[in-house]
């Protein structure tokens, strides 16, 4: 009876370790795939010339035009974005364009 009591906590301890290790491995493996899913494509699908160099800069992989004038009015069109101080649009927006900063 005394011997059986000593083995049970050891058995629970090993079981906890095995569960912890299994969870750790599964979290690591699943997070690796999630990180891969969030990556940009290796090459942009954007058509050439969708972002005029005078008013914006095209991103290398995501197909977006980052306007030189970083202002909420720096882009005009239905799909313009202004987030975190950046003005930009995606190549799929056909009526979007960056505008030059007005002279003061």
C-alpha cells in the first residue's frame, strides 16, 4: 500500500509532462502554418504602370500604391485607404489614384 501511493504521484507527474509536451508541440506546429499563411506573395499581381512614380510608389509584393503625400486626401477613389498615417490603394481599384501635395 505504501509502495502504491508513491507510484501514483509519479505516474501523474509523467502524464502531466507528456500532456504539456504534446500541447507545446501542437502549438508550435500550428503557429508555423499560421505564420506562413500571413505572408505576402513572392511577386505582385499588379499591372505595370498602375501606380505613377510621380505620385506614388508601388509595393514589390502586395500590389499596392503608397502615395507620396501621406494625408487623408492623398488618394482619391472608391478604394482608397488611409490607415496609421499612410495613404494608399490596391491595384484592383480602377478609379483610385494618388494626388500630388498641394503647394502652400
